[in-house]
C-alpha cells in the first residue's frame, strides 16, 4: 500500500513502477502532458479517449477533504475568522493545484492497472 502510494505520488508507471508517466520538466502551459506509452513496459497511458475523466472525482475528494480540514482547523482550533481561513484555503489551493491535478490522474490509473513485479527493473 505504501509502495503503491509512493509510486502514484511520483507519477511512476502503475504496471512496472520504473518509468515516468508525465513529461518532465513541467511545462506550465501543458501540465498534463503525458507520454503515450511507458518507456519501460510499453503500457498505454491513455487506453481510451476521456480515460482520465474519473480522475476528476479523485481530485474532488482530495481537495474537499484537504480544504475542509484546513478550514475547520483554522476556524475551530486556532480561532481564526472564517474570511481569513478562506484566504488561506485559496492560497493553499493555488500552490498545490498542479500537484493535485497530476497526482489524481496518477492515483486513478494506479487504481485500474495492477502492478506486475515481473515487469519491474
Ligand atoms: Zn511501465
């Protein structure tokens, strides 16, 4: 489970966990630009058009839990005003937007493609 999470966090190929899914370095205009296939095990990273539609729900769940916990913590534990807490939530949202975008795609394909240790290096 930990290795599964580490692999999705680092955007490794879900099947071999050896190669990168996204093109690096990050191009700010095309943050979701991915390789077509895995350079190590040749897994197709986009098996069908609109495959990553489901990743939207992953990103919704992550941001929902994260933003809600930050806001609740600031308002009820640190006694901040709601407006100040909202400002922090928005700033955090801007800072981690690209990470969430990529990691939710990565988690999504990791949920659907099984790791095959034989294909790893
Ligand atoms: Zn691979």
